[in-house]
C-alpha cells in the first residue's frame, strides 16, 4: 500500500492520547478497539482517553494537565471528528505526531446548529448543555494551518455523512492520507484501518 513506506519508520509510541468526538465518549468503538489491542499486544504503552467536557476551553485545560511530563519524542495523539480538531491543536503545541480520523476542520462553524441541550451517543441518559459561548472557545483554539505535515496522518472517508471529505483533505493535504472511497463518519470499518494506525504509532502490526 502507498502509505506503508511513509509510516514504516515511525518511532515507537510509548504514550498515547485518544480524543473522542462531539457527543462521544471513551466508549467510542474506535477507542475501545484500539485500547483492547494495546492491552493484549502492547500493555506497556501508556493510554489515556479522557471524557472531555463540553466546554472546549475546559476540555483543553484537562488535556494539557493530563499530558504534563509526557515525552515529546515518543508521545502521539489520535482524534476523531471534534477530537481530530483537538488533536491538531495538541500536535501544534507539543510537536507530537497526530493521527486524525474524519477530523472537524471548522467546528466553530459546524457546531453552531447544535447549541442547546445534547445527549451522549453511548448513554442518552447523560445530557449536557452545549452553550453559545463554546463557539468562541473553539475559535480561540483554532490553528490557521498545520505545520510539519509529515508528523500527521489522516483517515478520511468520502462516505462521511457529516463532514466534507474535500475540506478535510485540503486541510491535511501534505500529510499521509488514507482516503476511503466509502465508509462513514464513525469509521464503522475501523478494523480494516487498524494496521495503518499501528504503523503510524510505530507498533508491531499483528492480527488483531
């Protein structure tokens, strides 16, 4: 595959941060699947997938406090959807490698219509208020462009029903991109892309 040579020399990840998307949680299928693989195959990798508060400012304060002291050379961040936006901010501030999956490019624009009462996908009984001031918090976090695109990888689905794959591809144009002809926003076929993720992390690619 064309991405194999690009990723085969990736340094081995010792610390991994996973950031979920809007209305998602650490119970995300992709997060659980990757964590299960690491627990079985690479249990020494330090894993953290926090439940992010709805406030982007508070979410990033939580992230920054949780990764204090992590080694820059061997830490990596993975983010899905809104988590991909956060992962990009993390990478730009820390110099880490970042893998984004159907990343939100302009969440301040896209989430305006979601202001109000929301519930978590994985537990609808858990509700939260997505406030109008959170839109400005997203704008304040936004980075104008990615730097050192060689430290980024992206999985982007043309079948994403929520985000525009063309916009995502333009944002990460110089990164290593795995562009899918179909799939969906949540990457329900995530198992097919696990070898790509593991190669990016510099971990052994084995049967999951």
